[in-house]
């Protein structure tokens, strides 16, 4: 049994991982409250049942889970069980919280810095007892963009929802020509910006692209902002935001317009 210990506030991060594990190993082999506990079940009885059958206990550490009495009861019972029986207790850090002192001697997985893809692969390797598993899980986008107007100017905020994004390279695709638009990072003294013509995306459409390399990583609660200024009578139009994911690849990130 694979036990997923987490706080309900962290489900946007944890649930895609739990679902992927259930697809690989079977839902009946993954103890996850959304499907392992049903209305009318006793919480303590169900937790004890899951811990009794547990072989791998994954504790998702966050400010939310560390402040949860129920999660504390789960992981402390599992930790004691791991000291006496042959179960694996694996902490997974999902924000910048410090591990409890008693867990500092444990090697932990670091989703906050490594991202969900790497962490999921490591979890699968631990369960399989090998390092040859390669399929990737599809995780909801960590990066999102928020676009809003202030007068004739447009601002786009780039947010990391859950964990650090170490590559601060972005393309903002626009129908404007270079003489119609100016763009800058108002909160940074150092950044790199260029304008590229004729950038073709996967659907075959062609756009102009405003390239920005921010001066720092994107972290939760520390977003980056780009300001677009209208230089002519032509209104500004930014349709897509792309993030660099390899030397040659760019991935579209969700954008909300307010």
C-alpha cells in the first residue's frame, strides 16, 4: 500500500501525483483520502487501516500539513511504525518549510526545487526499487500568467503557483509590430529584452515575439511583471505567453485576462 499523507489545501499539487500513482499501481494500492475514505467512514479507523497495510509512506511537507493535527497524527504514527517495521517513510517538501527536527536525518524529495516531474519519477523509482522507469506524468502548469490593463498600458504577471522555476526566459506573442510597442520589467534593474519577428507556433500561426529574460528565478509569492506600452494609435495585443523548457523548446502557459 502507498500512503499519501497531505493537507487538503495542498491538493492542487498532490492530487495529480496521487492519480498518476493510482494509474500505474492501481487505485486499491494507493491510500489517498479522496477515494480511500467515503462518507460514514471513521477517520481514525481508516487511517489505521491504511497505515497497517502501508509499505511506502509519502509525507508531503508544507506549512499547511505541518499545522494540521490530523496530518501530524498520520506522519508521527507512520514514523514510529517505520522504526519498527519494514516500511519506507519518505518526506516530500512542497514549499519552503523546514523539516521537523526528527526528520532531519531523513533523505527527502524536494518537489519545491526539483518540480513535480522529477519528484514523481523518484517516487516511482522508490516504489519499484529501480531507476529505469521513464514515463512522465502530466502535471498541471506550475506557471501561470495574469494580464490586466492600466490606461493604454498592459501588464502581464508571471506567477509560479507551487514551486521554483529556474529558467526565467519568456516570449510574449503579439500581433503588434516593433514600432508599435515598447516593453520593460518595471521592478528590475537588470533584464534582457529583444523583439523577434515571425515566430511560428505549433498551430501554424505566426506572431511577433517580445523576449524577456528576467534577472531572477520565478518563485511562489515572488512573481515577475512585464509592462507593455503603446507607442502609436494601434492598441496593444498580447495573445500568448511561452516559457522556455529546453534549449530549443517553448511551452505555452495559461493566461488569465482581468
